[in-house]
């Protein structure tokens, strides 16, 4: 399948957001947040991860190191034009953001973590799913595909219908892959294992947004991250969204809290006014 680059890069001021899509996903899943951040003047980049937005063969030809390199490359571009860079992501994109912050602490000023996923343990996930890790290297495991199912991470029925239509069209650049191959899941699990060991190294401020009713990743994913990150964490629990919080019906809250993080970082960068003694 021919791969085209659907990365999004919106120029703005010297405060930048580097937003990362999820496994088998696409920059499109970040479009509402990206546009809103850009409207108030910020620079926003949503890179297409290596091997994504094409077919199974392309994503299977890459692994977590390639996906990380995609983010490193974009981070270098943004550091050339921005004084402050907030790295964020959705689902596995949030895991990549934390990994990059641990590896490049001097280049990441803040984190915006949207429904970060360490385990596929939400209410829509089959109970037997945890067994896949044990069978990943068997003939059955190698043939397995994690196939998206209702409600497709969306509580908003209108947006869900649009996503289902895009998935049915087979346009992976627009809606991502309907089924994620087990080889890519294994790469994600390897990334997660490394990132969990690095959380204490991440000292920058973090926004952590997670839905209470996440159909893909239970709220305990967020609790572990909040507990183990080495910096201040602003935790927000959404009561009317499913997993894809950046396009679901409470995405405005995601935007507001992301802007609040940028404002706090901007204030922290302002030089203190000199004290003048009264005569």
C-alpha cells in the first residue's frame, strides 16, 4: 500500500505542542485539539508515526524504536522554532510522550497525556484479552488482530458514526487501522514496559486527562501514572467520554486544560520583576 504523509504542522508562536497519535491511529484523531490550540496562536505539530496510515505490512515493518524516532525528529524541528515545547499524545501516543520526556528531559517542558494506556482493560475489552501476552509467539498469537468494536472509543454517537464510515471505507490515513496486528501490539508492550520503569525520571509538569468510563483503558492506568511521575500532575477525570477524549463530546475540556498548562509554563518562564525599595 502506498504511504502518504498526513502529518499536521500549524505555525504559530514560540509555545509549541507536539501531539502524538495512538497505535494504528492517525493525526486526524488529534484535529480538534490541534486546531483549537492553533487558533489561540500556538504552534502545533502532529507527526505521522513511522509505518502508520497505510496497511498492516507497513506498520509491521516498524517497531517502538521507529515510532520514538519519529517523535525525536519532530521534537528537534520544534526546538528550532519554539522556546517551550509541550509533548502530548492520545493512548499509546501518551506513552510515547512520557518515554520521550524521560529520554530528553531538557527538551520537553511539559506533558499533555490524553487517556494514556498501559493495559487494554477497559469495559469493552474481552476478559480473555490479557492472555494474549502469553500466546503472542504461538501460531494463534501471530495471527491475532486486535479489532476495533463498538463503541469505538466514542460516546458521541454522531462522531462514532463518522469514524465507523471512515473505517469501512478502508482509508487508514483518515481513520487508522480497523485491526492492529499482534506484532505491533508486542512492540507497544515493550515500549510500555520501558516507560513504566522511567516514570520517576519525568520531572516536568504534566496534564493527565482520563475518562471514568474508558472502554479501552481502565482509570487505574491514570492512577499509576499520577502516582509514579516525578513532577507535578494536574489530573482531570472526564465523566461523559470514552477513550478517544480528543474527539469525544468533552474534547473542549481537554482543550481548556491543555491551554491552562501552556499558560502556567509561560508564567513560569517570565523573569521576576526587580524589587524597588520605597523611598
